[in-house]
C-alpha cells in the first residue's frame, strides 16, 4: 500500500488561527500606541510654549521691548527657529497675545497654540 507523505507547509486553518491571534493582539496594542503618540505631541507642545515664553522674557529683559513677531526672536538668535505647533504641524498657527498695558499694543507678549480641540486631560489647547 502506497504511503502518502505530507508536504511541508501550513494548512489554511493554521494560518487563519495565527492571523486571528495577531489581529486580537493588534486590537490591544494600537489604541495604546495612538494614545502615547497624542501624549507625546502634548508634551512637545508644552515644552515649545515654555521655550518661546522664556525667549520672549529674555528678549524683553535685554531690549526693553517685546519682539514684534516670533520670527524676530529667531532673527535675533533667541530661538534657533520658530517651532511648529506639533498638534497643527504648522509654525504659522501660533496665536500671538499683545502686551496688555502697552499704549501701542505692539509686540508678542505671550503665545498660545492655534490648535482647536481638547487635550487628553480635557483642557482646550487654546488655553495653554
């Protein structure tokens, strides 16, 4: 009686089981990954705001006036470059706050994110 030999390889059922296991693992891992990406964007946004506000304060202490634009901070080497908002991916989306007590109300007194929406902790990006 001839003996049937099994060829090397996987059956369709074995491949389907492996794919189901991989799919279930991905449903657990992907939400955590996207949550960590959003959390890192928010951390970069907070750091960029802190650095720009510090540069504005140093500019005012050195020159006795506020910079007219954020680009002036980069031109005068208080910043290497104007960072892009990590939430909007644009350096042009920063919201400039003019000085409150200046008669001309010129210059950059403070800066906020131009991103709409709320952060992971429920606070609006515009208030940062």
